[in-house]
């Protein structure tokens, strides 16, 4: 069965002045997935997400959300997409109740009963001013606002970056609750991987304005292997498999490879790697390859 | 959309209301006092055909008595600008605080959001302008009946120009704020630009909107009827053809400063001098108001359209 992906981009690019914030980004986010968008600060995560929700205009390539252009067909796309922007902006002078009223007035699909119930469960004060709430509570209001819209796709830009560990945990678990209840497709960005591993099933690594890796997490983990062996030339391995990083010590070489089938060479010892190691390897790979990174970072 | 826009505009609208209320608290008692003095001194009969020579003195003393108050009220000419830029604040603050990212990702499209937000700001500005116009027109009424409404201090707060001024200030601050996206600097810059434009129009452009008229008359006869309540741009001794003449210092007791002494008319007649005036007649009040209001309102409209376009395309 072929279904329209929730998000698909084709050589998507965005330039601010002369600097590309995002370049040649081609990826597809399947409907029903929970996708983590990972990358260092300034990698283009925010730019990509803003293009997805129609806040920005692409300089090159195209982006489609449920098969529609989020800028040209904003009227069709917006009701289907929920967005929690970085630092979850809200009207700080409004009360929580007024903030919910904003959601009710601006969204035809608004589920008021759900919003009220959620606010009650989180014991958010309906009459309390947004500006007086804690960061965690504000993030929860923002999430409530996005969820009560009943979107098919929920996009969150660094939703937990500003939260303390406890609030972070609570936020993510309430997000997961929503996923199981509604089956909403989720894309969330973060530069903290540990949070995402628990909740996501797909991964996109973005670094230096480009996509480095994209796919289901279990496949990604299954494909990658750490090979260790006596110090050797990597050319032989690189012919068949993609070498992500190579580290050489005096006697030993260790390679992180994206394997293309089995590694038959008996001179290598094979190790499983976890997701965090893989992601760090991809991010480190870019740093090593590009001498300008030190300056742009 | 309307509720959200209104709720976002509420604080600024309340501040504007408070400013107008404070102004009313000052204008109403002083205005009532002025009106009662006007009736007490019998100035209304002075304006009729029965008005005698003593009326000139009565009118003069009334005008003098309230001139300092009138000069103080002339400062209200800053208010359309202040109210206009104040009401532009909610729009620019949306971008300064980044909350447009929240607003634009609800189900309402960007175009509708901009239209609703700016539409409400315009409506608030027009209401504020209406209240300001009514208050000031009522307050000025006795002075206008005596001296007309063509002088800058009164002209600026009569008729319909306040609507144009307020819209222009609103448009200016909104356009600066849309590009700059910093609330306070945009408000300050918007007001400064508004003030400069007003100064230019008041002191230079207004008298050139319609070519002024001229009159030459003999000082022995009363001033020409057309000069009554007119905006006199220039007035000087002239020959019979209206050409400026310099009166020697020893003639007619005049040096540079020409005083209207009782013997002046005779002296002028002896030497064959006339008076010459360049003026905008009072009958042009509505025509001038219409042109000026149209210019300011069109400017404000263009700036608002620019701000909307910029926000729609560039943000």
C-alpha cells in the first residue's frame, strides 16, 4: 500500500542572504511515524521545520505536506498541522483560558473538551497568566494548543530544550500519550539525543545544512557496525561498505561502517553500536571533513 | 480572528482611551468656562449686525484672555501622531516577541491574519480620531466663531484632518515596525518621521495646495470682507498695484514694525500707500481640509499596504 507521506521534500533549500541555512534536503516522513530531527545548533533544523509549516518560503526545491505546498495551499495545510515553535511562544499577557480561546477561535477543528481535560489533568490554572507559569507549564499549554487543533501532523521545534529534566520527561510522556491516543504523525527536533531515543521510531540527521542520514531507527541501528582490528588500510572495506568514521591508534583501527550486507572479512571484530554512537559518528564525520566548520560553528 | 485581534489590541486601545479621557477631563471644564464667558460678555450679539465698535475691544479681550489656554491646547496637534503610533504597537510586537509563529500556524491563513490585525488597528485609529475631533471642535467653538478656523493652531484640530493624521501615523509606525521588527525603536522612529512630515505640511505645503489669493486696499476703508477669518500668509504696505513698498522710517511713524495706530490710515492716504495681503480665504477651509486629509490618508493607506505586503512576502 502506498500512502502519501506526511512530509516529503525534494532538494529543498533555504538561503538567508548569501548563506544557505538548508541545502539539498531530500527526505520523506511517513505518515504515522514519530521522527526525530537531530543535528547540532545551526544545522538547519528550525529552517526545515519552518518550511514544513509554511512559516518560511523555500529558496530552492520543494516541500509537500500531505501532498500540498504549505505556503501556496496554506488554507488546506494549516488545519492539518500543529506546530510548537522553538521556545513555545505564547501571548504572555493572556490567561490560560484566553489562550485556549485563541485556539478555539482560530481553528475550525478545535476540540475544546480535549483541551479543557488536558489542562485539568496537568493542573494548569485556567485563570493564571501565561507569563507567570513555569517554563514546563508554558510548554504544556503550547502542546495543548497544538494537540487540541486535532492535527494529523504535529511539528515540534526543540520542544524540551528549555525544560529541566523532570519537565522534559513529563512533556515527552504526555506527547507519547497523545500519539497512542490519536495516531498523529510527529516530527520533533532536538540536539539532545537521549530524550528522543525513547519516543521516536524514525531519525533524520541534519548537519551543516544537509541531510546526513534518514530512515527507521531499527534499520539504522541494524545497518551500522563497529569494526575493530589490527591497524589496516580501510580501502578494502570501503569498497563494499560505507565507512562513516575511522579511528586509528598505534596498533588498532576502529571503523564505524554502514554495512551493505554482511562483513565477511575475518580480520575484523564486529560490535553492535547504539543509536547515540551512530549519531555522534555522523556529526563527528562532518566536523572532520570540513575545515570551515570550526569557523562557522 | 476578530476576538483574538481585539484581545491583542486591548491594552493599547485602553491606553488611547485613557489619554483621551485625560484630555476630556481638561477640555470639558475649561471649555464650559470659556463658553460661559462667551455668553456672559455678550459676544454672540457682537457677531450679529448689531455689533458696534466696542465689540472689537470685547472680542480682542476675550481672545487675549484665552490665548494662553489656546496655545496650550494647540499641543494636542501631537496627539493624532501619538495615538496612531501607539495603535500600531500590537502589530510590531507580534514580530518582536516571535508570537507570529504561533498565530500563523493556526488554521487562519497569513493573509487573513494580517488583514484582521491591521483592519482592527485602522478601526481603533478612526474611533480615536473621531473622539479627538469632536472634543477639540467643541472646545474651540467660541474662538472659531470670533476668529475663524484657518490658523494652524485651530485648523489642525478642526474638520477632518485628524483622521488623516492618525491614519498616517499608524501606517508609518506599522511600516517601520514591519521592516525593523523592534517595537520601541519603530514607535520612536515612526513618530519622529510623522512629526517631520507634519512640520513640512504645516509650514510649507499647506499654503501651496491652492494658490493663495491677494487683496490690495486702502487703509482708510475697513479691511476687505474676504480677509475675515482668513489665513493671512503675508501682509505689507504696497502701491496701488500691490507691489511692496518700503516706508521710510520717518513716515507714518513706521519703521520695520508697522503699528495700526489711529492716524495710520490718514498717513497712508497722504503718501498714496495701500495695504496688500496674500491669504487663503476662510471659504477654502473644506477644500484645503479635503486635500490635506486625502494626502495623509492616502499616505497612511500606502504605508499600511506596504507593511502588509512586506509581512506577507518577506517575514
